[in-house]
C-alpha cells in the first residue's frame, strides 16, 4: 500500500499505472513531441533523469510516439561527483538500450568546474555551471571561433575542400559536437519548478519568472526544451525509482551547499509537510503572474560574440568565459558597479527605494 | 525486536556507508510497543555517525526524507505513531540531491 500525494491509497501496481498514465497525459495534452523527432534526454545519472529515461522510452514504445531517443550527458569536470554519476549513465545506456552522448565543459569551453572553482572560490559556482550547461548543444563552436569566422570564413574554406576532408576536420574540431537534435527533454520535477518560482520572486527577476513555469522553453532558439515532470512530485519519482529498482546515483554536487537554491528548497520541503498541495499551487501562482505593461522588460537579441540568444550585448556565457580567461573571476557576477562584493547597501539616505525600482530586471544579488 | 533498516538516497553516508542494517532493539522501559518515534531516537543515537541534521529535524525525519514501513508509506500508518513488529523492514530514502 502506498501513498499518492492527495491521500489516495493505492497499491504498487496501480501506482505504476497512475504514474505512467499521468506523464503520458501531460505529454499529449501539452503536445510536447512530434512523431519522428530526435530527442535528447538530459541524463545526469540522478533520480529524475533515470526515471525520465525509463518512463519516456517505455511510453514511446507503448503509445508509439515515434521518437528517436538518446541520452545526453554533460561532464562538467567535477571530481568525486560527476565522474561517478557518469558511470551510472553508462549503465543506463545498457539497461534501457538508449545510445549515450557525453559532452564536456573542458572540450567546449576549455574549463572544468574544478578549474573554475579554483579560480573563483566557492561562491557563485552554480552561476557558471548553469550558464555553461544551457549553451552546450546550441553553440558547439562557442569558445573557438568568432561569429564572423563561423558564418563567413569557415563556409568559404569548406566550399573548396573535398567533403571527405571536411568531415575529417569537423571530427577533429573538438568543439563541433555534431548532435542533430530536435528537442531536449529534462527531468525537472514539480519541486524544482516551485523552488525556481520562489527564487525568481526573491530575486525580483520577473523576466525569468514569466518563463520558468512554461513546460516548453526556447522554442524561438536553437533547441526547444521541455519538462514532462512539471507536475510530478519529487516524492513520486523517488518512490517509482525505488519500487522499480531503477539504478541511480544519489549524492549532492560538492559545490551545492553554498547555493542560494538550498534555502528555497528547505522552505518548499517544510511547506510540503504542512500542506502537500502547496507545491502545485506555487507553480500555478507562477503561471498566473501578469506583468504590468508599463514595466520595462529586457529584449531578446543575439550575442555579438557568438550569436546565441541574449538580452545583453554579450551573452552570459561569453561574459563569464572572458572573465575566466582574463583572470577576472567577478566579471558577470553581482552588480556592475559599487564596491564589487555584491553588496546591496547604499550610502546615500533615501535613495534605496528609487534604486531598487530602477534596477535592471534580475540583477538583485545576495 | 529484530528489525531491518535500509538507508538510501545518500543517507547511507551518515552510517558508515552501510545501506542495510539488521538490528535488535529493546522495547522502551514502561511500554510493550515500539513506535517509529522510539526507533528514530534509537537510530540517531546508535547508527548516525555524522551530520545528524541531514537525517532528523526535531523529533521526526528531516523534510525530504521518505520513510517506508514494510514497503508502505508511513504517512498511511500514522507517521511517528506507527507501531513496529518483529521482523519489520524500515526504509529511509533521502530525496535531497540532484536529479
């Protein structure tokens, strides 16, 4: 006998059925996929991505979604954490019969997270990791060539070469991960999204707040991403993995204890204990947010350096990389001016309220 | 009372990296029943070798730790008031890590 969140007593077999059927309904009602799509499953070896890989490949078979599925793992270069969890994904590749592609920060950006942390210390690690992660598929030649080179020089050179030589050069270019991908699927669950809503409210980041509850994001960018577990509680996922005896890796990233998200997580967990529905309700509130039309929102353009989507002149990944390569680890972190330690205090009396209102969206830092 | 305790989701790291513990627990003095509340207190004293705050908060498990008694969610059997019997299997799984 097991629990579902809404005080429904069900047996194990019914739990599997209900769980799988709910995910199927979320996929169908939100039209997450089209037949024939090549879909990358973001796989870290953790509980959410393991269950995602298992359930998605099962539903793909059972309901004939017609998807070409594979596992995509990112090696951020975190010793004692990522190297172990990647072993789990390699086992998943065998267990679920899904081919695996691994992409590393070292190859793409020239920096591992361990290198980055050595340079910047133990604060703001997640900022670097999160930004670099999101651009991993979208812009393979990120760190190597300027936009001009990519768009003009390289194609011209390639015009004059035999295709066999081109293929050989492309394979050599470590940055050119030739992943043909139509969509990326991740295992973000209801708890994660509720935490993100809370984080964005606490930071005053209304641009992110308006996007973070969407079940599909990045449709106007290189690769759309979707989250079939948006309404699925973390607890259900863990129960499913436990009873189905799915193989997953369960250690916290060694750099995460210092992350701000930890506070949001504690709070959400305490709330869940008092009123389990609170998690779905927070997501609903996030979805229902409306922003006044008089508010200035950042506009989405493209990065001058690499062409990725960006609301600033340079995208965040370029800014961070530039900072790392120039030995200026604070570049792109915290407020653009002031005493440089992310401090929010103002020296002039009475200017605080005005300053907060005129601050650019998403730039309140702690 | 003989019980089998299982720790998962990273909690095993708090008990010398041993996932399964077969234990023998004495009933509390004035009583002839053992509740989950008694068991938790026993576990904290005898099995948790480091960072007890990752396992418990106050009298109960830390929010984010799932508890199963004989494969049944303890929320169905009364949480801390759940009574235990000989040869029961209790599983503690932490959900507090990356996915």
